């Protein structure tokens, strides 16, 4: 419907999409760089301790060791591990009235982000594209074909993606948030995607796996692979996930 397409939030999304025809000649605005760190040279500096103690000490290495992982073990991911990643990123944890709360926050408990995944090497799961049914904690099969190469091709031809056991693909159903928040709803949608990805990456570390978040993609090509109406729903973010390669020796 045109009222969604006419919002400044939706126009921003359209204006920042990548496609193969225009990406090479796309003019990037000239914006001056700034320092990596903001400093207050005249303010009193108070050193913070690094001697904290936590009941759950396993959290520290998960955050300390998280890095973008682009090389993966040949070992398939188990269906149990995949289920844990899905629960950690968007699983339902509580209910209040008609609202179902999840492991990640969302403005107004509206949860506009949808999770799709491409399974390349998951034990017990046929290669192909799937949609995560949050309500029933299940997967809906979208295709039965291994489209690893097509997904990698649509992610600006980043070859390592084709080797990942699983690719997470996060879309947004825009009016789910924007019907309440209008243009500002686009901000909340983008924040939601970030919350979800970070939870998933932390969960991957807990399984001795790793992931690489990906925003460099051709929006229309991913939308076509997912068979979605990009006037109502569109890809925003992605992440490749797999096991770590064991050190030699």
C-alpha cells in the first residue's frame, strides 16, 4: 500500500539499497572523518577497576573472544545447536496478556524482524532455505535446494559465505512497527536487528562456534531468494555461522 512507501523511513531504506547495476557508480557523500575515540582533555579521569567478579564467569570469555569468523570447520552443525541459536536470538521467554516476550527487546513488543536461514550443512536438515516459526518454535521449509552459492553471490560475492554451515537472514515486516511509530519505527526496526544478531553471535561463542555479521548484500537478490514482497518486507542483515577449525599440533 502506498502509505508505507511514502514514509521517509521507507524511502531511506530504498535509497540505501545495493544493486549490481548501480553499486560501481554509486556516489558516496564526502563526509570528513573523525577520531576513533572521543576525549575530554580537561576533565578529571577516574580509572575503572578490572577486578570484577561475576556469578556467571563464563560470560567473560564469550565477550572477550568474539571475533568475526570467516573460516569454518567441515563438521556439520547439529540441529540442536541450530535450535539453540534460534532460541537465543528470538525465542519466546514469557507472556503478558497478548504480548509474547522474547530473548531480545523490541519497541512495543512488536517484533518486526523475521528470521530466515539457509542450511548448507546441518545434521538432520535438508539443505535449503527455511523460515523460523517463532510461535511454534519450528522451521518452515521455503526451498529444498542448496543455494549456498546463490546466497554468497547475493552477498557481494563473498566466497566464504558458501562454506558456512548456516546463514542467518533477517528481514523486517515494516508496518508491524511503523503502524504504531510511523517514521521513527524504522529506527526501532534497525535496532531490533542489531539486538538479535548480537544475541546469536554470543550464543555461537558459547557453543565453540563463531559467526560473521554481514550487511554487504544486494537487497533485491536476497528478497527474491526468500520469495518475499519487498514492498512489505525486506532483508536488513545477515550472519554466517559455523564451527571453529581446531588448531593444528
